[in-house]
């Protein structure tokens, strides 16, 4: 008997929170309370034995962050989760319908005849009450023109539009000190009759001074602008306004659905848009029966992050946690909108609030049975974590645009992921978010950005996310590392087995660099096969490819695409001829990584393998090529990462390269290859002429590799070019060719070659690399290490070798070899 009284007393205390709209009297009937206690116990037992959840995804994919969030949280709570698209469902205890599946939910699920333990995130009565059609609240407002209800007419119906902040009625602008705010608040409603609704602590605020929305705790925003006392009153008025509108919705719902069975465990999230005017009056200007965050930036993922946070808080608030100790640590992000009425009808007390009240804030007074107001006080969660320890170094989610389907599905505990993307995915935007605000997420390095655009090269790419403790901002401590291994597919090809046509293209329609020339595939007409070799490395040309139709690039065999100069051809240099051609010659490369790619291609072709490779950013000399008969050296320029006053000039870099490569012959036995992506200009060629003249090297061969495509994507941390700037590169490239011809230099026109295949770059932030060095392994010791290894050391050991891949790089590198061996050698 004593135990029964204690249970009844506890439930009665919860009922004290419930005062019906303004002036209703609290009904305290011991028999009714005892009945509710028995029903609560029965319901909890039913729910605990039927932990099966179904997520009706509609048009959303399984990789959508909302779907993944539901799956992750429910798995943590012990639910068995199933995903369904548009098919029927059965045997569940929890049904979650995403927004795109709402119609299917209402059509297929008998919401008015659910079992006692079944829970659904949909309140049909609430949907109908705030529909823009029918007999809902807004229709009631139109009929009742003189109503004092604090909601504007035509405020119902979902919309993704950002409502403008109205000016004063006289049309004048508000004074600078006056606050006009449009505030989106988010409600969780578990019952309309009696009204049971909870206000989430996160809101989205826009003001005249800051028209772009930002997420903020509503109490913090009000306190910042009005001070503690006034903000408390204003917050109370917010709840009153919401309660008044919901009470009307409940009354209208009761009139229409008196004979319809209620969904005892249904709940609904909805959005109220409130206008806070100069006189501190609060008016509802929009009600959406879903989460509306359109005023938040989608580019920074704030919209999705805030939505996911509210959804996760809702699940934790409503559903029982698997571990009681975790219940005590939960943040309670919801505040009751109005006290409840205990009228004998079934009242659903959310698990999160029940635990919170009993564990932390339940205070009883036998005289008046009041509960302390600190139940409604917002939990303390500082937005600045100075000195806080990163105790939970995990990611909550990884947000990407476009959406990536990670394998395995994202989980905070999993650190390695794989993903494949299509050929057309050339860039992704990524933002990792940590579980704890005390931890920070950085991309690639400890001081890396927290949100960034990444170019996605063909083949393999890697993105690293570091979770750090930034208490020492100079040296953040790395707590955990997540890695995404991304593979971008090659352009889809259709093999040619029968009749086909030959198509050609100069430029892609996605980036039209020469507006006066056609873009995309065009029929290629060639009267006869050219029989003469090209007289220069910059002979005009185009890409040709076999297709079923030139009007559809999906019908082409892109494995057979080839560069065809107009009216001539570049002869391929076979290995024996190349070795003979470069015997006793020295080839000096100066430029950036694109020039370095040509150098390593030459070294592999010359030696039939590549045994030494590095992403060198200084001066390097290779003396062991072609049986020790050829020398290749390289100097990286410009060293853009150094401060300008410490950065070597082009003249200094060239002089250093010549000095490191001495002795040099003043003949075609010495070759200097100069070039880069987009930094090269005619002044550099004039410097080459002056340096070589002063070094008495006037008769050597100089090859100019012109500009190349790159820096065309808006990647963070580097200077990206807009369309006009890219189009200007075409004229700059012509100026370089003219200057090179003036000095008698050879030219390889890499700009024309890369222009039409700008999407086929490989890994690298500049989107300018058309080569990649792959790491291979062999059981045969490298040639230059054989003498240094005895049989015992070499037996069973695998030695690293490398291979330079990249079809576009191969085209212009082969042209370089052709010009060196078939023209300059004669």
C-alpha cells in the first residue's frame, strides 16, 4: 500500500505541471492517477518487448544524413531497424516517416487504429489543423476577422521561402537601436487534446541588422538584447502565443474528430515563425508542420546540422535510454510550452522529461504540490569551451555536398571509409562535426580548415579528418583520425564492335574557353591520313574519339581517345631510339609539379622503369639513367609557400639548376625544359635568354612547356580563377608561344591539349595534375642497387618501383620526346 501511494504521489507531482489553458483547475483524483500509473507501467512493458523500428525513407537514399542519424541513434537504443521505400510495413513499435514519405505514411499506415505500443512521428490532426486548405486554423482566422488570436491569416502550409522582415507600417526604416526579429522556433507536440507540447532550445533568428539566419538558443538571444528580467517575460510570452494557437488547433481538431480513435503515441515536429516587433508584441506569421530551416546556409551545412541536432534530441527525449547512468547525463533541450491538464484522458509523458524530473528537479511541497520552475530552465551548455577537455574525440557526422555514400555507413566509432564517385563529380564540399563542442575537427592537418571544397581527381583520393583538443591553439593535440578513401571513376566508355563515326572536340561545353568556337563533340572529317611529321610541338590539333553518335558523348569509347594534330603527326619514339637519342645528353627541367610529371615520364621511358621518385620541391639531380650515360635534373619553381622576400627568383632558380648540372656543353647535348601551369609569362623566357647568354650556353636546346588547365574549381586555400580569367589564359598562352618562337625555342602547347579534358585531372588541390606516380613492388632489385646488395639480402625482399600514369600527361610528354629525338637531334 505504501509503494502504491508513493507511485501515485510521484505521478500526481508530474500532473501539477499541467494547468489547462490559463485558468483550468487541477483535477486531483486518486483513482484516476492510479489508473494512469497502471497504464504507464503496461505501456513501458509493451514497448520494451517490441523494439523494432521502421524508417520510411521515401525518395531519400540510405546515405542521407537524416536516415543515417535515425539508424545510428536507434541502434544505440537497442532497436532493430529496417529501411523501407514505398512498400508496406508491419510488426513495428516505432515508425519514422521522413518528410518525402509523409504522403505514403498517411495512405498506408492506419494511424487511427494503432496498437498500444506503436509510436509514429506524425499527428494527422496537427497536419490538418495547419494545412493551407480545409477547415484548419487559418481558415478559422479568415472567418473570424475580429479575432485577437496572435497569428496572421494565410500563415499555414509548408513553404521553403525565407519570409521578409517587415518594415514599420509607415514604410520608414526602423531606428538602429530598435529590434525587429524573425524567429523560427521548433515544437515537439505529443498531444493536441490535452495539449502537450515542448519548445526546443535552439531557434533560428534573423534581424534587420543580420538578415541571414543563424542558429542560437532563444533564451540567449533574448537575454543578450533585453537583459535577464525582460527576456524572461518575453520568453514566457513566446510560450503563451504558441499555446494559444495550438489550443485553437486542438479545439478545431476535437470538433471534427470526436468519434475517431486517437493515436496515443504519435508525435509531431513543427516550426513556428514568430515576428518580434518594436513594441515586443509577438505574432505567428508562419506555421510549418515540418522542420523549416531555409534561412540557414546550406553551403555551410548549418541547415542540415541544426535539423539533425533537433531530430536527435527528439529521439533521446521521447525514447528510453538503454543505460540509466546515461539518462542522468542527458541534456534536456525541451521546455514545456504550457502545463498539462490532468482530465482523466491518456497523457503521454516523454521518457526524457520523466527521467529528468525524477532524477534532478522534482521538488514536492505537500501544501501546494508545486514543482520548482528550474525544470523549465535551460541546461547550461557554454558555446565557448576555453579550457574544456576533449573527452569524447568522435565525429557526430560527416556532411558532404554532393552526398557521399560511405562504406561502411558512417558511425562515430568507425575511422576508415571508402566511397566511389562518378566521373562528373569533380569537387565535393565537406564539413565534419564533432560529438562534443570541446573537440574540434580539422581537415588534413592540425591547423586545417573545418569546412572546405576538395577537388576530386580521377582514381584514388584521400581526405583526412583530425579530431583535436585545441586548448593549446598553437599545438592542437590530435585525439583521433578519420580517413575517407575516395575513388573517382573514369569517363564511361561504350566499346566499339561495329560501325561507328569519328568525332572530335577542342573544348568542353562545361568550360567554354574560346566562346567563338564550337564546344563538345563535332563530326570529324579527315580526307586522308597525314604522312608528314609535325614541324613543331605546338601544331594545332584536336581530340578524336570513336562514337555511335557525335550528339551523345555517352556512346563513345573514351579508351581510344587520341590527340590528332591538323595535317601532321608526332612520331612515337621507340625505347632503343630514345636511349640512343639521350645518350651523353643532359636534360634540365625547371618549373612546377606539371613539369616534374613530364620529367618522371621521360625517366621511366628511358630506363623502362622508374626506381626513384619523390614530390621534390627543391633542386635534384639524377645521374644514373640510361646506364649512367644520361643526366636529368630538376628545380622546383616558384616556391610559393615561402614569404615573398625569401622566395628565390626565377633567375636564381635557373642559375642554381645550371650550377648543379655542370659541366654543360654549349650544344644540343644540353636541353632546358621550362614550364608551369599558369605562372609562366614572356618575361621568364627573356630571363632564360639572358642567363644562357651570360653562361655561354647560346646553342643549347630550350623547350617551353606552355600553360595548362587548372585552378578552375573554387577550392579553399588557393587562388581559383573565374571563367573570364580562364578565358584570358588562352591569349596569355598565345603570347608565350610568340615569345618562344622569337627566341628560337621549341614549344609544347599543353594548354590546347588540356583545355578539352580539364575534368580529367588527377589528385591535387590545384586540379591541374594530369599525371600520377603509382607505387609498384617487385622482387627484382633495382638496377642501381644490385651491386650494393648481396644475394642473402635481396632474397625474398620486395623493392619499390614506380609508374607514371595519366593519359593526358603521356600525350604531351611523348611530344616532348619526339621533338628532342626527331628534330633537335638532327
